[in-house]
C-alpha cells in the first residue's frame, strides 16, 4: 500500500520519505502510456543532448553539412510527433540503439519531403553552433563504418557531459585547475610520478593528491553511470550499455 | 621548475595524437591522453579491474600485475580463484582475489597479512602452500599452488559419497588440521569448497585464516557477506564468540555430514533462516537421508556437530582416531547423542549458551509474532493461496485467472480461525514448485495450488491443497462450470478448504464469503488489475503516480459497469488517498474523490470489513482523526482478521498516539501475515530507532537485509540512521557504502558528511542533488548548515534564499502540512528574520503538538529549538530541547554531539546534560 511512509521532518532528518530517486529521462519516456507533457519534454531534452551522433552518422554517410543539419532537425521533429515506443521495448529500452534504428527507418522512408513543410515549426531547436570548430572529421573515422561513427560520437557526448560536470563541481574545491589536471590521469593506473608532479605544482602533499584523485575517480564513475542511466530503461542496464559502448569503441 | 618544463613539453607532444594506454586515436575534446574507450573502461567497476574480476565480468585485459589470468576455476563468498601464470617465474599458480569491502580498515588488512603469512609458514602435504600475498586496487590477493583436481563440493556434487571414501578423506584432512592446530593456527572456514582434491584424489586444505578478515564488530549479515553459505559455520561463529579448535572440528563434521548424506547439515531458505537453524535446531539424523549410513558413523558426525563446543571432539586428532577405529570395525569412543532428541531445544536447555544468541527481551516479543517459537519442524497452521496457473491459450485470461486466486484468498482471509498470507507475499512464488520452501519462508502449514482454463463461457478449475511439511496432497477438487458461476465456485472452494483444515466459520463469516463482489466479470477483472497496480511499487514518485493514476482509471471503469461494486469503491478510496499523499502534491481534488468513493462504498455495503477499513484510511489520511480511525480499524480487524493493512495502519496511528508497544505488536502481526513485504520490517526498525533501542533496530535491519536482498537499500539507510543516532561515524559510512545508489539518499549522505565535518563535500553533494524544487527541499537545510559551519555569510544567504524559494509552491498551495512551516521557520532563522522564524516554527508546534503526534511532533519542537539557537537565544533553545528529551523521536545523542547545527549551544552545561540523557533508551511501557 502506497500510503506507508515514515515521513520525517527534514531539518532533523532531511529525507522526508523513503522515496527519493531521480527520474531518468528515458525511463519516463518509455513508460508513458499516453503522451504526457512530461514525457514529451524529456524526449526533447534527450534529443537536444544526443543530436551529435545522429549528425555524425549522416555526415559519414556522405551528406553535406547543410543536408545533415536539416535531416537531423527533421528526424527529431518527426520522432517527437509520432514516437513509436513499441519499437523501443524491442530494443530493450536503450535509447542509443533505438535512435539509430529510428534514423535508418526515417531515411529509408524518405519523409524528408513531408517534413520540408514543417521545418518552420521546428520543435527542437538544436544549436549547431559548436559544429564549425569540430567539423574536422578525424582521419580515423573515415575508416569506420557509419554505425561505428555513431557509437563513437555517442560515447564522446556522454564523456563530454561527464567531464563538464566534473569541472563545474571541481570549482568548489578551491584549487583552480586541479580537477583538470587530475582528470588527465583518469584512464589507466594511478600514476605516482604524475601525481607527485601535481603535488608540487599545487603545493599539496602527495597523499592529499592521491586522496583527491581517488575521490575524483569515484565521482567520475558515478557521473558516468548517471549519464548513461538517463538513456537506458533500468539501472541494471547501465553496466551493459557501458560495456557495449566500450566494445564498440575498440578497433 | 625543471620538471614542469618537461611536463609541458610532454603534454604538447602527445596532445591530439594517440592514447597512452592502447594507442588508439584520441579526441581533443576530452582531457588527457586517453581515447574514449579507455576512459569508459576506467569508468567501469567501482574499484577498478580487480573488482571486475571478482564480479565475474569478462576481464578485457587478462593481466593482473605479475599474473596472466588463464581461466576462472572457482568462486566463493569472498572472492574468485583463477588459474594464472606468474610471468616473472613462468609457473602456473592459483590466484585468489578477495573482495575486501569498505569496512575493512588498515588494521584488518594488516591482520589478514599476518594470518596469511602464518598460514604460509605451514608446511604439510595436506595444506596448499601459499606463494605470494599482496594487495592491488583495493583488493587482497594471494597466489598458491594450483591443485589440478577441483573443489570437493564440485566433485562430490549432491550425491552421497561411498562411506569408506568419505571417511578416508576426512581422516586425512583431520590429521592435516591437527598439524595446523598444533602450531596455533585455526582455519575457521572449513567447508567443502576449501578442500581441494588433486589428480590422485588426495585432499588439500586451503584458505587458512581468511575468516579473520571479517572478525570483531561485524554483524551477522556482514559475516555472511564474506563467508558465503552459512551452512557450515559453527554456532559460536554465528554468535560472534571466540573460536577454538573445536570450531574447526565442527566444520569438518559438517563436511563429513555432507559427504555422507548429500546435504549440508543446515540449509534454510535464506541466510537468516540457516543461521537460526544452526543456532537452535539439531541436524536431521543422517540415515534418514542415506540409509546406508550405520549408527556409529552417524554418531561420529553428529558429535562433531554438537552446539556446545565442549561436547565435540577435543581435537581434530581425536576425530581422526575415532574414524580410524570405525574403519577397523573397532568400537568408537563417541557416545550416542540420544539425550538431545526431537523437540529438545538447545537454547532452552542451556541458558548460558542461550546468551550466545544476542536477542534482547523486547525483540523476542516482536519475534514471537514474526517467527513463531513453536516447534520449528511444524510451521504454524496457516495457508498461502499461490498464484494460479493459466492453462488457457490466451494471455488475456491472465487477469481472470489472477482474479480467481484473489477472490479465493480474500474469502479465506475472512475466517478468523485461519491464518492466511497476504497476496503481496505470495505473488513472488508464481510457478514455484517447492512447497516445503514456501511453507518455511511464509511459515504456513499448507498451500493451495490451482490451475484454470477459461474457454468460451466455461471455466475449469483444478485446486489442490498441499501440506508443506512433507509435500503431500491433502485434498484436490475439480470444477467445471459456467463462467457466471465463478464466484459461487470460489465461495464453495473457500469453505471447503476451511473445513479441510478443521477451521470453524461462523455465520457472519459465511455470509461475507457468500457475498458476490459484483455480478459483472469484466468489472471484476478491471478491479483485479487495478489492485495489482496499487500493490506494486516504483523506484520513484513519478512511476508510482502513474501506476496509481492507471489504477484509478481502471476502477472508474469498473464502477461504471457495476455501480454496486463496493470493493472497487473501497479500493478507489485508498487509491485516491495515496495520490493525495504523494510527496509535494496534496491536491484537494484527490481527497474529494476519496470521499466520494467512500460514500458510495458506505451506501452499498456499510457493514463490510473493507468499508470500515476504507473509512479508517479516510479518517487518518484524509482528516487526521486518529481516534475515529482506530475505532474503525478495530471493527475492521474483526471482520478482516488476515488483512495486513489493517494492522499496519493501526500500528502507524498508535505510534503517533505514543502507544509504542501496541504499535510494535501490530507491525509484527502485519509482518506475520505479509512476510515478504519489506515495509513491515522497515517500520519496525524505524520504530525501535525512535525509541532509541538501537540494537534491536540494527538486528531487525540485518535480518531484513538477509531476507530482502533486492530491497536492501532501505535497510542500509536505516542502519546508517542508527549509526548516526549513536554517533558512530564509521558505521554510518560503512552503511552508506553499502547502498546500491547513494544518489537515492542524498540527505543521508549530506548528514554523514556534516557529522564528519567535511563541510565542503556536504555542500557539494547537496548542491549536486538539486534537480527540482523537491530535491532542494530535501537537502537545502543541509547546505545551509554546511555554510553556517564555514561561517560563510554569503553562502548562508544564497542557500537560504534558494531553499526558501523552493517552498513557495507549497506555501501557496492548498496543503496545511505543519512540516513546511517548521522547515521554513528554520530557514528564516538562518536569514536572521527573527519574528517570522519563531512564528512559523511555533505554528507547526501548535498545529501538531506532542500529544497529537508522537512521531513528528518532537521534530517540530526540535526545529523551534534550532531556530532559537541560530538566533542566539540559548535559553529558549535549551528550554525547548529539554521538553522533548525524554520523548521517543526526540533528538538523538549522535545528532546533538556531531551535527554542526547545534554548535551554537555547545559548551553550555545544560546542553551537555541533554546530550547525555539523549543516549538513554526509552523504556517500553
């Protein structure tokens, strides 16, 4: 029975009830029986975040920059209009695979013409501002299939957001630049020579650096999972998605 | 200076090129010299690669330092064993990686090394030699000789082994053990998994001393965490008492028992059950499992398994010698244990030993209800109606089939003379065949199984009544009727079952059973589906909200089809009240709808138990009329004697009215009827915590963790709360680390950080958790406290303003919940707005004084005290605190001592006195 909660007063014990869980956006969308405004907004937000893999896929397919931008907008507009969520459940609730499948379907069905009319009323204003600086497609990417390019940019988006959050949080630490320096060590083993460098640079003891790094790494892992959790159906899927991303990224 | 120049050069060189780790291309957008794949890989696993290995995820690099991992050869409670190649020496070894866990301190690890080194000093053909001991990435590991053969438990399997062979093996291991004992080293973890057999079939003992790693302050659950199956541990180990040679003898006896019979001496359905068996029950006589076992060998193995260590063989050598005597057909020394026959309770017989079991008096009262102390072999009389099987082809009949089970269950539940388990607790046993297990887990003597085929307008039901104690069929019946008769079938069936169990049904009960809930089958199905939605939970409020809204929908449709469907109206009342109470909502529309639904129910069936329950819920959750609610619940309890909700709600109300003993009793009764619902143990643990009976609170939480591993988080949270109340930061930390998701309990984490005086981190965590107004309300005050502790006026102001802003929607809304006034008052105090702060805090206290709410009332007074303290008015603050110090739910010792929010009062002798009193438990009258 839902009514059972041991409500307590926050100032003394600020967790007002046992139910305290952040809603992941994608699970919201997935569960929507009807089109609730909340689900719509959630999906819009997700589109705004994950447009880049879609765009990169289209570029790798050979579209020009302008065409790719238009297609991306159209695709998302159409998605939001008539999202077919039965298909999502088949994808086991992974937004990444769902979007790619949806995109391919969209391209095959050539809805562009229909969408051309609606373009003016674009509901998802995606800002392509950052594109120019990034437009240099890596040489390596030419050797990859479009699907792989898509996954790679998906992963980059995830990591980008995670690092952005880490940096923002790091500003509270009172040592400007420390988070950035420590972030560089994040993959691979904790590296004692590099850490003692940092200790010298910032006037800290090596132990303090070690601890800070450890905390950063914990936080990084947490944020990484949180970020991925936004795009899968249940917390249990997070690990699987991370692994798939990693495998997809390895040559 | 010289070095930093080098650094810069190196960085420029590698920027934008390849990954330092794997050589793949890297992205300039990300920091450092790594490619996305390596970054993600390093993000996997909380402790790095070692943890990945332990968790059985395929390691992507088969390297672990000096070792190249070849394959996994074993897995246990502590860790994983690999066959590996030691690169530096180019030899094959066995490498065991052990999960150390967050509660192992430096001291523990040091002790482990000492123990492992001592074990490594043993040189005996029967002991697996240890080569290297080390630590990596937060995990301990050691390498040892690789015994090509395997673990004894894998080899023996579930079948009894030929007796001679078993004895031969045990004799050898016993002598090996004796060698170690003579050198002062205990094994502590003897079990089939720790006995390896080589190619010649010779036994080798491994993993000496590892159990040391988890000694001392651990609770039972933590031990089980590491040791894995508790089936082989000795009673004194379970009770955390000192261990002796006899402990290892017990272990060996358990292994012998298993080899002889194919079963471990004790195996309950859950960890907790098993431990209880180990402590309280005699093992089943071996020859009942395997008739080939003769009396003498049975006697020997049972002697090893004596609860009292002094009654066992004094040494492993004695055991070996007695076994050898048996082999030679000579008379054995062990005396037959005829004294402890069936029904003999070890605990009762040996009161001194009973003290080994750390149960306090109050707890046993509760446990008496939760776990009947009757003869363990015979679960108390009672029945569980298991989910029925749907034999038809169409999946859409699933609701119909569930509906039949639901109705029969509800009807049977009306019989006061019979204990009937709630539906929530039985649903998880869909498709489960092992009725003995079910009987033990739910503590019932019987289950009802059924299968249904619905085709066209006919229904075929096959029902069987099974005795769980010996898995025998007591009675079976088939029904082949028209669909329209279905309620009649169910009514007949319920009455037949009651009579089969020799239970009396009085006239009123009979009438209630024979009342049809509705004439419309489709309406009934809608009702059943709605019921399922209201009984499930969700990970977050949003999901719960959606489910409830869905249920409400279905119920509306049901009553549209049948306007006399009283049950549906009752459920609609409850559903709307739930919607009304979802945190942060309190939309009056829901309350009104609940009222309307209730009136309809009262119009149709004013005397029904469900109607009284619905009225009680409305009285309490709709009107806060505690006294009338209890009256209605009293009536409801007579008419619905097996309804867990009745008792649960009574308990909650009684708590508010300061009737704590009754509350505990009723929670226990709810738990008895609904053993698989974790909300009951949660409530019990919280209640004990409010009463400052911390030991009982912890024990309840520990048991619950064993019983509900998937819902463990709420209990770890509870344990964290207890630790904070006691002022034990280490324990609180440990509990937090156990949460599967710290983000789900940001408030708790913030408090721990505050207590640890890690103000910046507390602040950071609080801020990071702010995603919407609700979450700001959760931890806003925490951020303010952190800011005050840093004496940062700007931050205080910023956070206070933000927090206060988050309350605007509530203040402008329809709700008159005193909680929000109380909290806003505290925030205003932080902003220095004296008049407002005091007024708001006082308002909360007036709306909900102590005698009208013993659960939340004290918090409002405490908040008033806090506001005074922050405004610099010490005397008033002390006055308020003093008024609640002897009251359950008052401020906790740990809180007063460690929470920086009370810093303004520190040093005042009156405050110190209050703190001392806060440590004392509140007596249960």
